[in-house]
């Protein structure tokens, strides 16, 4: 069985190292996972006053999540937390009250940074937010990737065998997590 996965890249930069990481994750994912990027850059800042008539980008965000059977977050770490654009997207998707788009959705979190702790603090911050949103998070394996540009190839493959193993294992576990969650809590 195949599964539709919407993925978020926490950075808006076209040169984001997490965009590069997402390409590698997709490259090493099981064939049964179909990926669609869920963009967040055109969302206005969340404002409760707009909940009665959601702005078009917020409606599109909620529709993209609804069309996905699972979500993958690939995020950088900004000031020991998640980027504002990602938090803003989560705020829009979780509102209005009673219409939380992440409720029971299988989710995984990963990220890369040049530093040795590879987004560990941002991931914990994101996990806390997703817990409140009742997303069904994959809790293991965790993957905090120290980004080394020379390890990534144009086609999405990586030249470092240890990194390849980490990415392949992570994506296989994500597939298995999706399957387990959707067996108990069918989405579509």
C-alpha cells in the first residue's frame, strides 16, 4: 500500500540545507511513500480575527494536510527553536478550534544544521507543539543531522555510507510508523 506524505521544510530559503536534506530523505524513502511539499511562505501571520473566513493560503495549507496521510517536518533550528514560519503554519493548520488539521496524523521530525547537535533543541520544541496538536509522532529513531555539504549529491543520494544508513533507516521507520498509525486510526 502506498501513502501520501506532505512534507514541510522549516526554512523559506531556496538554498536551505534542510531542503537538501529533504531531497535525500525522499531519495532513500521506501517506494510506497509519495511526497508533496507543503509550502508555508505565503501565509499571513496567524490572526484569530481571520478564522471566520480563512485567507486563501491558510485554506490551501489545511487542504494540503487533509490530502496527506502523514506529515514529515524537516526543520532548521533558529535561536534554539523552530522557525517562525513553521510555527505560523502550525498555528493556522490547528485552528479554528475543533478543526485541527494535525489531529491523529502520523508525523515525523528531522533536521540538519552545520553544528554538532543538528537541530536537537528545535526538534524538541517542535515535538512539544505537535503533541499539543495531537499528531501521532514517531518517537524513534531520532535523527539530528550535522550537515556536511560534500556528502550530498545532485540526485539526492549521499556519499557518506553512515549518513545513507541513518536516512534509509529513518525513512523505513517512518513508513512503518505511518502503517501502524493508519491501521488503528484510518485517515482516508
